[in-house]
């Protein structure tokens, strides 16, 4: 066995400190260059030994040796899809100036299959070296947070934010704060962790309405997807006085020009975000799933699947603004066509980034367990960002995505407000 020490390389403490500073600076330069179009840092492909299902991990960027991004499960999930989503996560963390890079996990398997939980657990076990130290994951399409946390508990990692929690000054205190925040009840009857992402999307819509000078009561919204993200957005838009005229799930589109009774419809959902059609009021029209894209509305919120709007259906879009609640909801070609028609697209890495931003605010101790503090912080940040995006669109014709990328470049060119890259691993997160 050969053992090599730093002394053998002739490095003094001053040399090591200089190397560390250079490595941190290089990581910053890499982030600026790669967030938008560069090659990801890491691709991992996994094959389940029991079912043969494939799983994927893509780490796009690391900041402070950490990356964050959810784990999804759906039949047909691909490495290309996960790579796109990891890039989007890197952009989200940069837009909100968070001290973490972007990653994503995906499993090509039907989440309704009775074997799905076993597949998820084996995937997490295989990814354990990353989940234990570098990858902070959370719920995504087909994988609810409570199920993910159950799997982490069985693996001895306690909670899906483990890689960040373990770096805090007081991991147990941070874990308690995270669990309390996720499970804090909100006036809607839901839990804060279940609605915060949808609340952020709703604020993106409200910010758009304000910037455009529209009256909320006269604003109509169509939402594709009525699960965690879409359902939360629908609730808070309804509460804000807007008319949600159409919602769609896997079974079809529900449409009412006078506005749907959103709270009543949410009560009819099952665990997969599908509404019981046998209990839908007779005055609500039941249309095909694709009809939501063509709905004449002020705002269209694709909140279900990636690549929902493509060059094949972009001509059918009947809204004045598209706000992406789903990750990668609009393909580049489709977005070009929309902007050419005068329809701006608020990109996913702004509109749906509320959940990841909030999670890191909780981890860093910047918000506590009072939902009103979290709502205020997210509302303030989202309204400001969307106001800038729509403002540049209205004044100068700059596409919102370009303005958002400009913000990414600005935030990643200087240390983020919560970044403590020069500190030790247990000095980076609050434990209070």
C-alpha cells in the first residue's frame, strides 16, 4: 500500500489556502459558463436489478460542494429529460441567489405500479454516496415528499434534505426546523410544504397581472395539472379573485367560462392529482386533456408535464401569457413561436422556483415555521423578479427568458448572499 501526504507534495499552509481560493473562484467561473448551455458535471445511469427499470442522476453544477433538485418517476423518463431539468435547477438556484448548484434525479417507471416504492428505495440506495454528502433532493412528478422521506428514514438518512442538514452547526435542530416547516398548517387546510411551490406560481401570475395593468377580477387562467404545483397555484389564484376557467388532469379538461369552484374541485382529487369525474357538477364542461392548451384565457399555466407546449401544438395556444409551473414546459421552438406572436413566457426557473428557494431559506434559518413569514418572503421576491421580466418585455420587447438568464449571470458572477464556500462544512448552514 502506498500512502501519499500533502507534505510529500511540498505544499505549505499558505499554498493550500491559495489553492482553495483558486478552486472556489474556478467553481464560480464554471457556474457562469455552464448553467445555461454547458455540459453537466456528472451523468449516472442505474439499472434496477429487480425490475430492469432505469434511473438517472445528473449533477449540472456544484456550489459549496452541493447541488439540489427533485427526484421524479414516470414511465418514459429519459436521461435527456433529466439533464434538461438539472440545467433548469442550476438556473433556479442562481436566479434566487442560493448557495447551491443544480441536479435532478429521474426514474423510468410507472409511479402507480405497486412495485414503485421498492424501485424508488433501491434507486436512492444506489445514489446514497451523493444523497449523503452532495445531492439535496425533494418531491417531484410521481414522487410525493412524504414517500421520499419514508425511504430516506429507512436508509438511515432521516430526511431528503440530509446532505444539507448534515452540514449545519446543529443538524438535529435544523432537521426539526425543516420538518416543522414542511408540516406547518396553512389556512387552506393544507400543509406549507405542499403548497409553497404553487403559492410561488400564483405570485408569478399575480406579478404578471400587476405589470400588465390588468384587474384581477377580470383575469382568466387555464391550468394544465391539478396536483401539488397546479393545485396550489389554482387555490391561491382563486383566493386572489381571479377566474380559473379551466383545469386539466390526465383524465381531461374541466371548463367553466364563469370560473370553476377551485376549493370544491381540489376536494375531489385522488392521490395522483386526478379529479373524480362522477362528482363534478353538471354545468362544468368535460373536454379532452389537450383542450386546456387552446383555452381562451389571459394566462396559461402548464403545471403537469415537461414539453407540454411544442411546435406541434403551439399554434393552438389561446392565452396572452404562458407561465411555466412545470419544469421545461415549453420547448425552445415553441417559445420562439409564442414570442413571435407577442405571447411572453415566464420561464420555469423563475415561476416555479419558489419551492426550492423556500427550502433553502428554511435550511439557512432565514425563515422559520410561521407560514406568513414564508409567504411574505416568497411573495416579495417573486413579484419583484416577475415585474422586471414583464417590464423589459413591455418596454423593450426582451423575452422574459433572456432577462432571467441575465439575472443568472449577474448572481453567479459574485458570491451568493448565503454562500460560505471558504468556511468549513459545518459553518455553512444555520443550526438555530
